C-alpha cells in the first residue's frame, strides 16, 4: 500500500472531479483491475425558479384543498 498525504489525495480527487465537470466525460475507478466505481457528470439541473415555472399550466385545482380529506370523527388521534 502506498501512503500519500491526505492533502495530496484530496487535491488529486478534486482535480479529477473538476475534469469530469469540465469535459462531461465519466471516469472509471478500478482496484486490482476491477471496476469499483464510476464518476459521471451530473444531469442538467434547472434552478428552482425555472423548475416551478416549467410546471405552469400543467395542473388544475378542482376541489377544496384546505379542508381535511375526511371528517374529524374518523381521526384516530382525536378519539378518547
């Protein structure tokens, strides 16, 4: 086993992650010639405002959304 300082290991790992981000190409990690993991670039992520806006006009409220779905007498937590 090769002992390298943690700071060097961290720097190399972060550099590889940056390479994946920049090139959008995955990296396969092997140990003794066998694949143990793959680092893949993330899928495109919409920011929160764009995500909410993307749902505009995709649903319609057709009933009462404030009242409970059933009567209070049916709630187990309110029973004596």
